[in-house]
C-alpha cells in the first residue's frame, strides 16, 4: 500500500468530520475508525451524530455504536478495540483513518497509556459512596490530604476525576500523577498524516445550533427517553453525553423543550471551545486546516494521500 501508514483527523464537534472522513475513505481506499468517545454507544446514534447506514455502506466504518450505553467504558477499552480495528483494516489493504473529537483517544494512539492496575469494583463503589456522602468539597479536601499533587490538579467540581484519583491511590498507594508519568507503547507510528480542523467560529456556532435542532426533530427526545426508561445510571459516561442532561431535565418536567434545546446548544458551544483549546495545546505539531467545507478540506488532505 502506497501513501501514509495512517491518517488522523481531529476537530471540534459539528465541524464536519464525518462527511470529510466519508469523502476521503471513498476516494482513497480508506476505512474510518471512530475516535470519538460518544459515537461508540449504540443507543446514541442521533445525539452523537453517528454516520447513518447509507453512509456506512459507502466506505468501511469501525468502532461506531459497538458499546452499550449502560456499561462503563474507558480510554483503555477503546484503545484495545482500536488495535484490533487497525489490524483488521490493514489486513484488508485499506488506509486507516482515525477521525473524531476526543483528544485523549488520539493521545493514547500516539503515546500509549499509563499501566495503571485494574481497580477492584468494591473500591470503585466505595469511592462513589464517599463522594455522595461527603459532597465534592469535603471529598476534594480528603483527597488533597492523601494525594497533594492531584488535589492541586483537580477542582472540587470535577467529580469523575476526583473519584478516579481516589480509586487509584486507594488501590495502589501511589498517586495517579505518578502513574501518568509511566507510558505504554504507542499504537501508531511511521508515516502519519495528522490534521486538526479549525472551522470559522461563527460558522461553527451556527452549525451547532442548527444541527442540534435537527437532532430533536429526528427523534433525540425518544433516544433519551429510552435511556431513562432503561435505567441509565447518572455516573455512566453516556449520561453526560452532549444533549442528554438537558433533555432528561425536560422529560422530568424541570425544563421546557425550548429551554432544554437552548441549554444543550450552549453546552455544546462551550464543549467545542474546550476541544479547540485542548487541540491547540496538545496538538501543536499537527497541521491546522482553517476551512469549513468538507470538499475543500478533502482536497487539501488528499495531496498527502497519493
């Protein structure tokens, strides 16, 4: 196979990554490998803007909708699945194209993961119980007393990372910060084409609003209702997917549908801003594309794929 060993395309939510990936995979013999933490969930096709079956039929897609929203999922589990997908795609003579908006997934591909031992389920349950009993401020103070470095790194409102830091020091006796200095083996190396999409800010803001309203019209409320009725736990990652909390609030009678939609749009805009900040700091060596049209971007990237 001529050309690069793999293509990596990162970009904020609603920046047109899926359409771009489809065009590139179709035109250059590629397979699209999902690198987005929410598009892994089978129950979130609409709200995660997963490619639909007609799009998936145009070019091979991997790691989309392959996990239940009702089970925990982690970067480590995604990386294991990505290794298998990469091997399968290369065995078929296709060009691997990792496309998505989750910076940690790209970092895991290129740098490997810290070899943190598996945390026993009882420790995970106990940590969550302590957080619920003590509240975030007290829990953060207790963590800082045991693990000063993580206490400084984390703020009291970051429940998920507070619990993770507690679990690790409880189970291993070492700070999560110490474990994070130990890296595993990178999954990807060689000739890599790496791009970050940086669309026009006004264009992205308008697209985020238009896309979310379209999701609601397409049945996003029914998707969230099914998750609620299925007993989705609030501590699972899928419960924090963009749009899920506001729509749940509407279904529970705490927000009107218009209020829920506007809140979801605002949250998505803030998330896109955080993504761009992360890309700017963590992907400074990647090529930045400041265009909005998938066809224009495909033409630019295509020059490196032949």
